[in-house]
């Protein structure tokens, strides 16, 4: 039996802008408030495993939660002034090298979904990078201070929980990323 969607009566009301900042806009539709990014095509998380079977994670301080986080390499799509219509895989390639110092031979789309469906319009894609080779130092751009971690794939889950016990914020999407890494045959497209 097909699932019937339950759509609130006020879901199709006109959208109102409550506040627009430089990077985000607070909007309202009916009684629902949510955030939209200005000038981007979403975000992409890169599933990257080195030739010696190590998962690449990045560590950086996130002002919004006042903590260091452990994440997979990731970034905004279309956030550069001259690349508003940037393809998700082009952004993934750029962000992988910028954040980690790794280039890759191939990138494949894996899956896309909302980053936080109850709070934001942002969609986030996963892309699988293969054929990794070190070409630079990484660490992010001039506004970032990224630390790269290479963790043996077999130990990645435990390593993440150990970092959480030390006080790091662990992005739950990492566990979806690890599942995608362990199941390369599974993909949405």
C-alpha cells in the first residue's frame, strides 16, 4: 500500500523573508520557520579512502556550536562568485583537494538528501572519490584551519566514538558515509 503524505494546511502558503544575512536567510511559510543558504546549490560530502585503506576525516572548529568537529571532507556547491551553477562533482573535487591535499582519479555521485529537513532547505550530496593521490598540504582555504586525519577503515567507527568521548562533536552523517564506503554497490542513481 502506498504511503500517503500528510501535508499541513499552511504548507503551501506564500513564503516570507524574516531576515536576510550575508550567508543565510530566515524564512517563514505559514507557522513554519526555516533557513535557506544564499547563493549555493547545496553541499557535498566526499567519501575518500586512501590507497592503503584509510578513511579521510577532517577536524575543524565550528563557531555555531563552539566545538571542534570531526567530519568528512565537504563543502558548499556554487559558493564561489564565478561558479553559481557549479556541478556537485566539480565542487567535490575542489573541496577534497582544498581541505585534504588529495586529488582523485574519479568521483561518483552516491546519494542526496536534506541536511536538516525540519530546519533548512539545504540538500547535501555524497560523492565517492577513488584513485586518491596526495598533491598538496590541505588544511582548507584562508578562512579555515583544517586538520586532516587518516584512520584505518576497519577502526573508523571506534575512532569516531573515541573522539566523541574526548569532547569532539561527531557529525552523524559520518556513519552514513561509512556505510556508503562499505557498500560501494549501493547508490541512488
